[in-house]
């Protein structure tokens, strides 16, 4: 997925001239990037003190919005499970794929009225994304609990005979039921010990019913045998089984419990299927909400940083660059040269360990021009801002 560079530079003669100069240099002459104008409306500037404080706050809000956006996307991928190949077609912003939304960005006047102050706009976005984050936690916990219970029951029907549920394996006819004196127990025997079992099972205690052992199930490693004996010798028989490395499975045949277990799995599967559709729809809608909110925060940051750097009256051009593969280093060098006149010292990423209050340099790379990286790979594990 694409990585964009959102930059701004002051208007030279005009903002159109700034755009033409950048586009000619990086795209037409050198083919280093594909460029797009990034339209930011005339926002309320406010006082310098407010801008300085807002610069730091927007940096934190940027990181928070990105993390929530990625959480929604990653949880959608998790919920889709076997349909994960359909993830990208479900990750839309205002009904558009993410690249289209980025390259055709328009400020949402209805959600974020530009008559509001910059601080109020940031608060609107913060509350909106915070609500998505809170709702996601609740919905994810509910769905995960349901899925976890289903997986737990599913695990009981798989695995080897030492651990799995045996209710699905045995039948009523395998047991002596409703007898005052007799009972049937189940014993797990290693395959290599089948001959040993058949030779010993009648002699491991008195009162074992002769020829009562039957192999009812086997997997790759073990077999499950029944044996019928008098109830009074069960404990002694279990002891001798342990001595011979035969494992007695504690099990009481109860048709009602077996039926209830099957019904529980059926109910959980139905509940999961019932919740799946609405949950996917919620995730799609709120991914769009979170992603578009995040990009509006980027726009706010560009506006605030541009005013702080380039001064008043507001006169800058925001531009979205899509670096071409293998051209990133050269594009960076060309931008640094092109805009070197904007700062007395040209800084590099390695030099960006300092921090100037209000200008967020210590949080990300600093260059003579305003710069923010935007990766729209929503499954990217490393979140940068």
C-alpha cells in the first residue's frame, strides 16, 4: 500500500507558482513522485499562544487517531477470518478506496465547520474518535467472548484421546446403565499396549466381567476401551490401570448433558453468525469515520505548522506527494535543496533529536518545509506519525 508525503511550502509569487515549481521539479523533470494539490480551507488562525499549544496537542491527537484507525482495520481483518482477502475492498473512506480519498481530499464542512476555532475542531475530532475507540472495545469484547467460548468447546471435540471430549465418540450401547452393582468405565490405551491391555484387563481386579472390554474408538496414538466391572472395585481397578500406564477417563454417560453440549455449540454458532454481519458493517462505517478524521487532523497540523513557520498572512500551498519506488532518497535530497532557503540550517532525520516548543520537531522528522508521512497500509505494525 502507498506511503504519501504531505508537505507545505510558502507561496512564492502565488500559491499556484509554488505548486508549479514543485510539480515541475519532482514530477515532470525528474519523475520522482506523483503529486496532488491538497486543499485546506481558510481556517480560523487564532492567537500565536493558541497555535503553539495546539501544535503539540495535534501531534498527540494525530497518533491517537492513527492508532484507532489501525485498530478498527486490524479487528475487521480478524473478524473476516477466512474472508480476509476481502479486507481491502471493505476499507473505504467516504465510499472511496483510500488512495482515491487521499488524492481527492476535500474538507468535510458538515462535520468540521470552518467557522469553529482550530481548538474546537480538534476537540470535535477527539471526541468522535474516542467514542469509536470506546465502542470498539465493547463490541470486540462481546464478540471475542463468544468466539472464545465456541473455540473452547471446539477444542474439546478435537485433539487426542487423553484430552478431548469423548461424549461425541461413545454410544449408549457401550455402557451398562441403571445397574445397582455393575458399571462401565473408559480406559485410554496406547496403541503399542493393545495386546498388553487385552491380556491384563480381566486380572487387574476381582469382579471384572469377562470379555467385557471393547475398542470403541482409536486415533493415531491411542485406543479407547470399555470395561465393565462391579462398582465396589472401581477404585482398585483405577489404581492398577495407573500402574500399567492405562489412563481411566472419568465419564458418566448422560444423554441430557450430551444433548445440552451439542445444543450449546449450535446456539453459539448461531449467535456468532447473527453478530457477524452487523459487526462487519459497524467496523466498515467506523473505519471510514476514523480514517477521514485522521486525515483531517493531518490537514489541521499542516495548517498550524505552516502558519507558525511561514507567518501571517496565511500563504502556503499544501501538496500530497506519492514517491515512486526506489526514488525516495533522491526525492528527499531534491526537496531539501529546493527548499533550503526556508531555513538557515538544513536538518536531517539524524539531527532531529531536539525539540522546539510548539513545533513538534522532536516527534518526527524535521525539514525546512512542513512534512508529514502518511502510510495507508492499515496492517502496518509500526505506527509512525
